[in-house]
């Protein structure tokens, strides 16, 4: 179980940083809720792309951008490029991004 203070995302300068647990080579592209990881809660994401030559990371960025309704250029994997648990930086107005995340995830601040 995660600690009470742990969050799915944190604010950065002009961005929101979201923890993601990615499963590549899936049968579909989908965002499936929240996973518990050793680093804390993470957005559970599956993509059909293979984890070679950055294809799964590109698919992740594209899927999350579409899911949040932001331009693809605003979403970037900044940490964990070769790991299942990654950090995504979503650039833009942090308040607006957090509002979108809260609506999509269904849990304020998680």
C-alpha cells in the first residue's frame, strides 16, 4: 500500500510530472487506471508497440497526449526510458493539466 502523502503526479516549473507504469507489446493501447509500484502510485498504461528503439515510449507519449487532449509535443518521457516505471513531463499550465488528470483518473490529487 502506498503512503498517504504519495501522489500519482507532482508539479514542476511550467509542467506536471506523472509517474507511469508501462506495459509494452500489449494487445491494445489503453490507460487502465492506477498501479501500485515500489516508487508509489502510477498511471497504468498498455501499448501495442515493442520496447525497441523508443517505439513504446513514443506510443506512450502519443496515447497520454490524446487521452488528456493536449498536443503531442507537450508530453515527453523524462526518466525511466528503458524501465517499466517512467516519469512523463506534461508541459503547459500545471493547474489545467492537474484538473484534466483529476477528471480522467477520478481521484483528486492521486
